[in-house]
C-alpha cells in the first residue's frame, strides 16, 4: 500500500481558507480601531487644553505683572487681542487698564520713578468643561511679589485667584478672554 502525497496548490488553499482569513484580519482591525478611538464625550482634547492653559497662564502673568520693565508690553498685549473688547472696556472703566496712550505713559513713568518690579509665580492652572456658549472656564492661582525702591508696595507675596472664560475670536481664530473675575 502506497500513500499518495497530494500537492497543495495556492488556488486550492485560497478557495478553502481565503474567506475565513480575510474575515479574521478584518475583525482584528475593527476591534483595534474601536479600542483606540478618541472619547466621543470629551469636547476638547488634551492638546487643546494644554494650549488654553498656556494662554491663561500668559494672560494672568500679563495682568498681575506690574514691573516697569514689562508694563507697556504686557498692557499692549492685553488690549491688543488677549482680552475681548468688553473686558478691556470694563477694566478701563475701573482703572485697571489705561484709557489711552497718555494714561499708559503716566503709569509707566510712575512705575519707573518707584523702580517697581514684580515676580509672578503661577501655582495652579485648571481648565474646566465648556459651558453652553462654548466658553472654557480656566482658574489660575498664584502669587505676585512686588518690590520697589521706596518700598511702597506690599511687604510679602500677594496671592491671586483669577477665573477666566476663554473662547475663540472668530475673526482671528485665536484664544481670547471673554470674561474675567478675581476670586
């Protein structure tokens, strides 16, 4: 009795096992895609939150840094697009921002005369979930130490806690502070 050795032809192998192998590979990739998909409930991804937190840190630093070296540049950045126009108007009305260039120059001269410098330390930045208007609340906490030549400022570091509502300016497609509160 002789055994007959059957040769396997690739066409026969494809007919017999092709469809199950293709289904197995398809199933594997579908499971992989479902397992690694982004969370659909999350409105903002981590990269966007990081850039918003960096923006909020930058704005908070510009707001509390009253150093004569940085005052003019910080004020121009705040009024030039970091703050929404209604926030700028509100801060100008309360005297927190200069009303015009003469007011800015007078404040700068006063800071130069006192040689006032400030050190800003940001301790914590937390971005929350977007509200119904799509604005993201960001809390910035830290301290600012103000020192001047005549020692007219506070004796130690002063804590601050800012609540910013950050949105996107439709015209420039950049982040903007739509509302600002100090807690």
